[in-house]
């Protein structure tokens, strides 16, 4: 685990959530050499297997933004990078950034960070009270139909919006970015010509478009110095396995997610 307490204040923070991306799909794409930009970032060149705290986007992001990021998928007590203080918490360490605020955006804002959300799925669209709940946690929020799940070019749109928002933040001020990537969320069938249904193969094709779109955002982050970067899925999804479809259900393919954390901008990252 990285030392979040030491890093916060001297570097930016970016949380990239690959919405609905299954761990097995991420690993298959990585092993086939289809995600070279992600491969160059992953510590040890591999995705870490973790368990998400929520089986659908809203629940998972509410947890993430209070410090409950995906937990390593192995027995043991695993300390967290961030933790909202509450009595009886047993998953913190000297490296954990513990804060009194209810959410990570509020905690980082109190420490001088400018907070930016670039949304993808409907829980970030600002079109309803529910769709505004997560974006309202940030000082600046962006969403448009072009950044949503129905646009095959959403990854390119979202990374460019995020990069532009970062470039507008004064260099002397730290930034916190949440990018909720829409492309890997259903529907993904249009990423494979002729496909009529979503499947692991179509989600894998969607992930390739995300990987191809990353450089513009990574360049913007590197231009600002160092970044504590977390890349993970918020949950997985089922494509008919054991009769299950979608998410918001208790299936291993939903609960198991890919995860990586690193300091971007340091030697080798």
C-alpha cells in the first residue's frame, strides 16, 4: 500500500473507475497485449484482484468516496489508503489518510485541492436528484451525452474533457479527479462489428478504446507533476453466467474487480 498520508498535499490524486469492467476481461486483454497503455502503468505489469464494496455504480462510488476502495481478494485485515474517521474503524494504518469529513472530495477540498468529476454513466448525468448526488460532491462536474454509454467514442471524449479540466487548474494548486469511464458499461456490443449482444468479448473491445484514449489524460497529469493514481472497476457484470445478467447482484464476476495504485510521474511511471 502506498503512503497516502505522506503523498496528500504534495501531489494530485486521480481515481479512474472503469465502470462494470470484469477482472477476467481486464486480465485477458492485458495478457493478449491489447492494453499497452494500462500495461505500462500496472505495478509489476499485472492487475491486482480485489473485491468491490458495492455491486452497482452508485453504491460502489459512494463507498469509494468515503475511503472504502476495493479490498484485496485474500484473507487478512487490509489497511486502506483513505478513511473517513469513525469509531471502531480497524482498517487504518500510519499510511492511511484519515479525515473527519464524510467524503474524500470534501477532505481533499479542505486541504486545498480543486475537485473535478468527469462522469460517464447515468448516476453522473445531473439530470435528476439521484443523477446529481455524486457530481455534487465536487467543485466542478462534467457530463454530456457524448461522454455517456451510448457513444462509442465516449472514452476519447471523457479523457479530453478531463485533460482540459486539469490544465485549467493553477499549477500551484493540487487537483483531485474522478473519471467514471462509461465505455466498459453496457451496451458494449457496438464495439464489435456484427455483434448483437454484450459479452466478455465486446467489453474487452470497449476496454481497448479506453486504453487508446488514455495518453491525452496521462500527459495532462504528468505535466502537473506527480499523481497518486488509482485505476479500478467499480464492479463487474454478468453476461449469462449461471443464468445471471447484469450487476446489482451477488455473483463472483460482479464482486471481483481489477485494481491498481501507483504514483504517476515518478521514475518508471
